[in-house]
C-alpha cells in the first residue's frame, strides 16, 4: 500500500520534472526472482527504475537513512534493505538473497556508489552483485541510465537482455567471470544508440 502510493506520487513528480525515455522494459520477467544491475549517476536512479516497471523493487539503501526520523520509518515499507557501506555487510547480503528466493525483483548498483566523475563510463564493478546472483541463481537484467535529469535533454533508461546466471555458472564460469560479463553488457548498453 505504502509502496504503491509512494510510486504514484513520485511518478507524478518525475513526469512534471524530467523527460524520460524507457527502452526494453519487457525484458524484465513479470514474475519470479530477478536482479536488476544498473549504473548509478544520480540519487534519482532508484525511483526511475522503479517507475519504469510494473513490479515492486527491493533495493539497497545506506543504513544511515534508516536512522532518520520520518523516512527511516517508511523505508522498510518501500522494500529497502539497509546496507553498511564500505565494508562487507553479511546481513544485507543474506536479506537480498532471501528476497530473491521469495521471487522478488532486486535492484543493485554494482559500482557501489554514485558516479560523480564521468557518467559516460562505468566505475569498476564490485563483486557483490555476482555473489548474490550465484547464491540465488536469479537471472540478471543489466540496466543503463544515460542522459541528464532535465526537461530539455532528458534521461533514458535501457533494459538489456537477461543473463541466465545458473546456465552461465554451470558452463564452468566463476563469479569473477560473471562480474566481467556484467561489465561487458553494461558497457555495450552504455555505448549503444
């Protein structure tokens, strides 16, 4: 209830404020576990991806946000998973794997934080997304956000073709190989027209 209400309000705000183009949203399975793995250029990214899909998303949020007076109480109702940044957070990893085992849609930004340098290229990917995918065997949909959050140029969100995690790992590939595959797919989307 709170998630859908918040989604409606944010959708109204985004439509008034930004020019948004969505490509390939039909590549995200409508049910079952799925990981969305995206680049991260702005604080506006998580809601944008959530608005582009019919499904509810679970997503990581820095643990400090859960300590804020009002928003901290609302965040759990928005399917947010608290994570301590800068260190290995086993509780967050376990919660995310369980979310996928409950057939949820999990959004992850494997760069670890917003790209404040050059949004036209990826920062090095951390291996957390590959770890979660390998433990849950959930398919991964790469997602790229490009452009600018404004009315003039606008922002485009592109959903790529899903990666079958189970099949990829059963072919003898490692988690490191999966991270490299994700990086390759994200770069291909980033530089596609």
